């Protein structure tokens, strides 16, 4: 580094685009019933509005990391912010579900560069001593995006219109680009060839799995329309792993998984996102459609869950060096499991809100305890040249968990006849 950058300014520059990307993971869920009404979207299309973002995010993230290593991380980071911002404008201008799904996919492509490179650029801008605290604040900002997503979505949809949840990204994106160019230094990694075959195998494989799960209830789980993409997706993902093990410049460096801390962090990230985001997606629709709360009311009601990480994650990052990441992650996952079990046992069409609060609050605290320590564990034993690939791999695992969690939990919920809201959205 040629110049000293104030830590708070580096954190702001790296975290503002992250906030925008994480906000859009949940902000759109508040608008789904309105989008169903205004654009005529069915329940499957509503799932794709969410999952198109997550799938594109997961598919292109490691490619973005490789491009950052080759052409400059700041350059690709800024390009990702620009793509995300333009796609947000396209989403706001959509007049039918397919256009919105396509725009959401391009948002995911932009976010694929934002998420891993924000952490890499931040880690390279602060001292090793301050890195856990900086990553903790970074995790807190990510939690803030999750926390404010439902609330902002509710306020905007109820006070303005559903398009506004995408328009708000445009000024944020413009400010973020200017700040990144002024503050964060550029950096490079090892120059390797783009693994296009790996990109195709992983992207199409994940798409096949999610497509089969989403269409399972309507087409029949034993139908060729469902079995073909499910089986084909699994075969392609196995082929992806085999290819990554033999190619010289892999999209997903399997050698990183030799580190136990890294492997454990990725397994936790996948399962954590599967349960949490799938459950939040279902809960928000339950509150709005089954219990007939407005988008704003539903946003306020989910705040014990979504707001807690904003406060807990920075504290977790601060105490992680003393308590150890394992203790915090195990505690957080235990709270999450207990919270989900509580909600599963008590949710019904006439359940009182007060009954849901303990579960939502415990889930939020658990989420905050997992966020920052997990990001720290991913980078703990990695060489500086591998920071982008390591954080990118972890972000991929999380987004795969988001996509599969929403698809699987919605399918199970609908299949069991407990999702009356799903039938009403058809």
C-alpha cells in the first residue's frame, strides 16, 4: 500500500456495496404478493424471482474472483457494482415476470463480484491486528442488509410501489463506485486461465437441481420433467468436482479444502443459509398472505430475527480472538436450530405474534454469532493470494444454500398442505 487509509473509510468503501447486495437478498420478499398481483406472477415465478439472484450469484462468483486476480480486484469490484446498479434499474422497469427474473439474474451476476471482493479488498486495506474487528463490522453490515431488507421492503412497497425497492439501489451504487475508486487500492492475484467448463458444469448443474425442486409438486416428482433435471443436475455437479480435481486452473480450488477450518466453515455456511433464508422466505409470506398483515407490518414483525445480527455480529468479531470462532459458531448454530424447532412447533394460521418472538429473537442472535466468525475462519489459515478464492468459495456455498433452502422448504411446505399462501398465490 502506498498510502495510509483510515480504517473506518476502508470499511465504509468495502461495506456499502455489500450492504446493497445483501439488502436485495430479502428486500424483494416483501414485494412478492404485490408482484403477484401487479405482474400476474405465480408461485413458481415468485420463487425464481428470488432464486435467479441466488443462482447467478453462486455461479459467477468464482469467475469474478479469477477475473479480479487477473485484471485487478478493484476494477472487477467496480464493474460488479455497475452491473448490479444497471440491473436494478432494469428490474424496476420490468412489466412482466420474465423480465423481472432476467433482471434479478443480472443483479446476481453483479453481486457475485461484490461479495467476495469486498472482503478481499477490506482485508488488504487494514492491518492484521485490526482485521478481525474490521471483518466483524463487515459482517455487521451484511447483517444490517439482512435486517433492513424486510423493513425497507415493507415501507417502500406500502408507501410507494414495488419498483422503488430496486430504484433505491441506483444512487447507492453511484456513490459506492465513486467511494471505492477514491479509497480502496487495487490489488492482483495469480494470473490463471478462466475455467469456462467448470463454470458451465456448476451453473447448469445447480440450475437443474433447483428447477426440478421448484417444479416437483406441480409436474409430479416421478415425472420426466422433474427427474431429468434432478438427475442431470447431480451428474453435472459430480462431473464438476472431477473436473476441478484435474484441471490446472480450477474455478473451485479443491486444495483449499485440505484445511479443516476452511472446510468446516463452508459446510456450516451451506447448511446455515439453507435453513435460515428458506425459513425467512416462508415466514414472510406466511405473515402477509396467511395472517393478512401488510408488507410494513410483516417487516416490523420479522425485525427481532433480522435486526439482531446488526448488533451481535460486530461484537462476535471483536470477541472471536478471545473465545475462538468454534465456540461462537457452535453457539450460534445451536440457537438457530432451537429457534427453527420452536417456530416449527408453534406456527399455525391463528398463532399469536408473541409466541413467535422468542424463536425469531434467538434465530437473530444465532445468525449474528455465525456471520463474522465464519468469515474469519475462512481466511484464518489462507495465504494472502488465496483470500479472494477462499472468501468467494464461502460466499458460493452460502448462496447455494439460499437457493436450495428456498426451493426445498417451499416445496415441502406446499406438498404438506401447510402453505395455504402458496395455493392462494397460484
